C-alpha cells in the first residue's frame, strides 16, 4: 500500500532517510547457524551526523559488556543515492 499523504506520518519511512548503518556478521561466524548466513540489519537516519554518532556508539565496548567479550558484528556506514524531485 502506498502512502497517500506522507506529510501526515509521525515518522518518515526508512526509504526517505539517506544515511544508514548496515550490521552484518563475518563469514563463518557460528551465530549464523541460528539466524542464517544472509542476516543483516539496516538502521536509517536523517543526517550523517546522527548516523555517525550512532555508529560510534554501536561499535564501542558498552558499559555492560563482560571482560573479554568481543562482538563480531560488522558495521558499515551507508549513504543512499539522493532521489530527484521528479521521481
């Protein structure tokens, strides 16, 4: 279903946001046995600054991480192509 009046949305759909983070797992990670080898997650943001702040936080060691824990997630900054007004 298409959105008739996008300006009435409380939040923008993800496809209107330009800056993203792709989260994936390295090849051979044992967790892929549970979630599949093609698992990936995307997070989208309005600005590159917001994306970069979140990326720094996601990639850092968090306060509640156990000593020696080394998450194997791969974080990739993305920038979607800007759509023209004629699209």
